[in-house]
C-alpha cells in the first residue's frame, strides 16, 4: 500500500460497509475518553449505545442472509455456524485480556482485590457480568475503578442477545410474521419497560438488564431488515440523515452525563443518531469521506480489543498505584491510552484476525474450552478468598494484614440495616404512603433483651455497627438500628438525596417507635457537616444549610425531650483527604503505621472540618436537658494527627467511613458516655 493510500477512504466491498467501522471508531473513542477523563467527556459512555445499534444491524443482517438464502439445511446447522463465527470473533481477544488480568492480579493485587477480580473474571467468561454488577449496586459497593472487568457488562448484554435473537428471528420468519412489525413491537415494548424502570427509580435495573436494552439492538435489526429488503426510508434525504445523525450523537455527548436519568428517554439520542447515519448508506459525503477514512476504519477494526484493554489497564494501574497525584494521573493516562491502542492492534493483527479467519473445525471448540477454563479459574480464585499465600506475589504478608483490617462491620444482618428502601416492591414505590418496607430496622446487640436503645442515621451510622453491636451484647441491650445513605432523618427537613421520601419516613417511623416502645436512649449518628452545604437540606425551601440543620435538630430533640427519652448526638469522625493509602504499602516489605500516617489529616484540620457542625450540635443540645453530644476526636486522634492506621490496622474503609477497627476504636468512649447518660436517667427516675 502506498503511503498516500493510508489516509484515503476505504471503499465498500460486497456487504462490507467501512463507514460502519467508522461509527464504531466514534463509539469506542467516546467510551475511552469518558473512562480516562470523565470530567471532560461526561457523556462518552453513550458510545456503548452506539455499539448496541451497530451490533443489532450487523448480526441481524448475517442471520437474515443465512435464513433467506437457505444456506443451511437445518436451523441447527445455521445456529452452529452462527455461534462458531461469533466464538471466533469474540473469544480470542477476551481470552488474552482475562489471562492478563489473572496473571497481573496474581503478582500485584492484595487477596481481597484478587478475590474480587476472580469473581469478575468468572462473570466475564460466562457473559453474566451485567447481572453481577446489577446485584452489587449499592452505597457501599466498590468504586467503578476497582472493577477491572466492569466494561464487560455491555458484551454480556450483546451475548445474551446473540443467544435469544437467532431463535426468535427464525420463528418469526417461519411463522411468516412481518419482520418489521415484529421487530418494531419488540422495540416498543422493551423501550417502554426501559422508561418505566427509570421513572420508577430502578435505574440500575434499566441500565444492566438485557431486556430493557433490547430496543437499542432492535433499532439496528429493524434497519437491517429494511436494507435487506430495499425499503427506501428517506432515500431522498440520505446526506441530510448522515449529518443529522452525527449532530444528534454530538448533542448526546454534550447533554448526557452520569447523573442523567439514563438510559430512559435520553438513550434515544445516541440510538437515533446512529440509526440515521447507518440508514444514510455508504455513499453520502460524511459516510464515504469521513467515516470511511482509513484511520477511522482502522480504529473501528481494532475497537473490540481496544474496548477490552483500555479499561482493564486503567483499573489495574489505579488499583495498584493509586490515583491521588494529579501529575501522575494525567501522565499515566496518556501513556495508557497509547499502550491500549498498541495492545489492541497487536491483539487484532496477530491473534484475533488470524483465528477469526481460521476454518478449522476445532478452533471454536478450543476457544470455548479456554474461556470455560478461565471462568473456572476465576471462580477458584474467588472461592479461595483471593489466594492470600500466592507464591511469587510481590505483595508482602504484612501489607496483607493491614488491608484485611480495612473492612466494615460484617454482621450477618448488617446489609439489612442499611438502605432498607432498596427492598421495596414496585407496588410499594407507587403508593404515596409507603416508602419503607414494614421491617425498616434491624436488631443488633442482645436481640432478645427487653432493654432497648434506638440508633439511626446515615452511612456513618452504618459504619458504627460494630461498636453498637458490641455494646448491646456487653450490656444486654437490644439495639434497634436503621440507616439510609446521605440521609438526615430529622423532623420536617427535606434532604437532597436519591430517597428523600424514605429519609423523611425514617424520621417519622423512628419517632413513632420511640413514643410507643420508650427506648432507654436514642443515638443519632450523622456526617453532620456534609448537610450544611448550600442546597443539601432545606425546610419549606426558605431555610437551608446551617440554619436548616439547627432548626430541624431542635425540633427533633424537643420531641424526644417531651417523650422523656435521652438523645445522644455523636460527633462525626475525621474525614481524610484521600482514599485509604493501600498503594503506599503494596510492595513494602515492612510497612508501618508511621509511614502510613504521614498523609493523615491533622487534629487541627479535623477540628476545622467539624467546627460549624459541632457548634450547632452543642448549642442546640444545651437547650434540652436530656440531650448530649458525644465527642469522638480523642478516640480517633492524638495531639497532632487523626491517623489512618493504629496497631497495624486501618481505621478507615475509605476516606471518611470508619472500618470495623476504627468503629471499635470509639467503643470505650461510647460505653463511658452511654453509662453516664443511663445512670443519670436511673437517678432521675
């Protein structure tokens, strides 16, 4: 090929459309840009929706050609050939990436990280990653960057489509139903499901479910049927279609962001834009000269291995080395982009393409066995808790001990104590008077005792479960506990959170419970300072921030004062400036508390963090004799710093939630304060 031909357009050949590879390039570049720089490209994740439309278009075209041309004597023969083609196309690159992840993880990951990776490898090999991620969604779930194979969710959706669609398409043609009407009906029904799920608050369900994503693939299928049968959709406006399509995709990239109600109606933008470009055909100026430009087609050809490599590399680098240093972050991501493209090209050129072109009968079988073996290996890693004693691992044993302490409370029922509204049925969500299930709390401590203490709050309350549980068992006290993330469950206040109605009802149910059951004390545990920010909370839309906190806290304490129930307001724990610094000890032979604590927040910094919130707590509590403020700074800080680690244990789960070890560090102070409160109450009675 001459040098000048490198930048020329690729011409269509047979059923091959180079402009579709150009659209693939646009999609994968959008996804890579989003993953590597989400602040600058917040809408890049819609590239996956572009992929869905293209997949539906190409796969349906392949299946229709086989069915209509009677290329195989039996439906079984058609399926065998179709799946062999899919296996040769998809499995080679996947095998390389899964092997690389398992090998790198073996060498450099902590056992807890390797355990998590094993689960994702197994789910990815079984093409059920979307269901795995769907089941994990929650406030205390790991950050996306910690999920090295998170991006395989979209491939799982497509693979599930590949399993169901050939049979359904064959039945439609055999029963002589109208293909366009059948596909349109499936698309309409699944689109309505998608929108209804988003509007009812089941956004995670809508995002990961193959059914609620089917309409996007069906749009591509609908186009494939039309093109196969030469249906002249907007034939006179082909050029306008292609320009309108690219404009709609650009609008989607600009307007859609992670906080949008997505997929929902928003997903129409990338899907419609892609459909317009594909329907315009390969002869319009945009499709022929821009999208068929050889560099764009080249990116499209390597888009699949590029999609696989880019996120896996980024995730592993961030897990191993951290991401808090801006200079390192920007430099490393530029390097990783280059490495991702290089690995994608090498994978495509020397592995994927040769295997895909192979017609040996055992190729597909061998690939299937290899993927199954990797899935089993992932399951074995997961079942063995990440193989903490892996030979040849660069992670030191002492560092492993530190990381093992970085866990939250693991009570059997602790998950039921947090975000109980996530267990609501659709019927409950639709009823205006029901936001929480009937069992809105859980029992910890001595669950059979008649002595009650009521404790509730936000996610920082959940982090204190180990202390509450230990106190309850030591003093024969039943702790009635409930919490909702980012929730300030006080009287007559509206909180800007995902579940404002549930938060309000938690306050109402807690007060109602207290009035009926008369607990010995009420403990409120909150990240108080986080609710002072403008717009976070308000009362009748006119009172916000610190004034709203002061007002709602006063009203709540007044109610408990009337009920003659003591209230303990627990001050918030220190907030560290970064996530737990695992990276700093990963390869250290002899890590120490002293080394870890060099980056800890200072005692003065902690005081300044909480100054305004603590002032409000003390001034409001001072007006109600039965209310008190529990100080936690002395338990978690020394004179100089509030350390990350003590006695070779991490005190934090992330930057601001205490680990089980951190919560238990507060236990002596909690016992002393509760004893003083309850002793005072007995003396008063």
